[in-house]
C-alpha cells in the first residue's frame, strides 16, 4: 500500500485513465489482501465470489460489498482497542444504522484527503463559515451520526464558525446578520446537508421574507436529493430558489457516504460529480453487474483507497447513476465524471435506510 | 500571561481537562480530545495567539508537544 505522504502528494484531479487504473489496481489489491487477512466476514465474501487479490489484474474485477452490509454486520479490520471512533448513519427509530469503524490512521487519512479536495475547490485559505445545521447535531460525542461527522469534517475549512440554526432547528436570522456584518466583503463558506438547507434554511427565508446577502458565498452541500426529489425539486430549481432568497451563486453538491468518508465526489462548475485521485466510480448494469457504457443508467459502485480499518474500499451503493465521461470534462479536471439519479426504487420500498438523506 | 500559560489555558478550556493532564493528551486517544474537542482547541489557540492556522496544521495538531512545534510556524514561541 502506498504510504500516506505519497498518497497525499497525488494531484486531486490530475491522473489520466491509464495512470489511475494502474494506481487503483495496485492499491485496491493490497487493501483487499489486508482486509481478507483481518476481517473474517470479508474473507468469506471474497472467497464466495471466487476472487483472490493475487490474481486480480484490474480493480474492476473486485467484488463490491453491498453498502447495506454495514448495517447488518460489524465489519472491521482492526482490534477493538485500536478503534478511534465509530460513525453511524442516522436511521429513524427502529431502522438499522450503518456502523463504520475508524482507527486513527484511517480517520486522519479521511481528514487529509478531504482537505486536499476542499483546497482544490475553495482555495487554501480557511473562510468564515456558516454551518447550516443545529449545534445539537454534535451533542452525543461518543457516537457520531454521519451528519455530525460531516459537519466536523468540513469544519476544518472554516473559521469563526456559526450555526445557522438553533437547538430547535430554527433559523437564527439576527445571528447571521451579525456574522455577515463582521465579515463584510469576505467570501463566506456555507456547509450543510441538502435537505436541511432546503427545509430549514431556504424555506424559512422564503416564508419569513428575511434578507441575507450571500452573493459572496459558496455553499457546499451533500447528503442526497431523495427528499427533495420527493417534493419534485430539481437541481436547477434548488439553485434558482437559493439565489432568489440570498443571492448565492456558487452552490456545489457533493456525493459521498459515511462508509467512504473523505474521498468525496465534488461537483464542478458544470454540475458534474468528479472522482478525485483517491476514489473512483463504476456504473454497473443491475441485470448482470457488467460495466455500463458512458451515458447508460446503472447502479453506482464507489471505490476509495482510504478505508484501512474496515473493508469499505469497494462498495455497491443503492443509488442509480450515469457515467458522463472520463478525462474530458470541460472544467479541465481529469478522471471520471458522473451524475447520480437517486435511490434505486426497490431499495426505497423496502424502507431501507435514510442514510444519505437524513444525515 | 506568558505564552506558555496561554497555551496551557487553551487546552484546559477547550478540552475541559485539569492543567496537569493537558501535556499527556493526544488527539483521538484521549476521551476529552475527540474531534469536537479538536475544533474547540483550534479556536482557542487561534484566539489566544491571534493567528489563523492552515488546514494541514490543524490536521497535524495531534499532541501537546506537536502543537508547540506547529505554533512556531506562526512565530509563537511557547
């Protein structure tokens, strides 16, 4: 496995197809070997799939672990005493939650890689930050929800942080006015989960008619569109609606999940999600799991070279997506770019997981 | 207040620990110095010394001693 400093020296969006393929194949074979040695459940899955890391010639041959297995099993590749923290997805009552086990090495890698991606997105300076959420999200420090972990992860890129919502999830308009007055003329960084931004920030600004001037701000949001799609809100409407209430022009979505924190897929100015050096996406046909063509809808498989304390390096999500291209996005970033259409229908009817939506 | 006192106070206030305990702590291994505590600590250090730390330094801030080394980059001698 590549050591941390070499991993972090990779240009976030500079590897072209052949370079990336070779890098991922070597890295993922090594990770597969490590997890097979240390996580018996993963080793059984691998042998049931008839795959050995020693004979893999392309990372695309590695069998993806269905992401829901993190709800059903405790999957970890380190002894309990090496665990630094456990991240859980926030299910509603009675729903099973995912548990992701992190040791210090993996947690640090996640933070550092996220920092590289965000530096490339926002520039190097830490910006005054508005967290579009409630401080109550971080109350239980022993067991983080994915939402809390996301807030903390992104908080690194901000300074003089304020929460837009109070403990009761009410918009703190006067607090925001004071914050914006203190930082007049500066670029402001807003972070929040898509649904929270819509329901508690946008809708409240719209309802109350309160004015906020965020023309100089950039909003990074993630967590999925399912709840908004249910309300028939498209990406374009989301952008237009936010611009209407606060003037914000730069709104960037990202795709990521608690099971692969850090190596997220950030949207570019053309609205395409990009795989950075440390992760990749494969779109598979649901019928036979073969690889879909560019432009063809299929299941989203996500790949990350970061998970070392749990076997989460190759995961099959419950989302549908489309690969849009590779190495040739007009924004100039190399690597694959894609779009996510939403949750697969059968996954919803089974009531399975609100993981990405309700973080 | 000397820099040393300010530095120790930042740890004590942000991580809610006794002064004697602070120098023994490491990020991720001490219960009080978890990721929430970490962000509080960064804010406290930035306030105390009127500096703005870079992202990489925030990530590298992993122990009491390491923090002193990092602050030297910001012309703060502990």
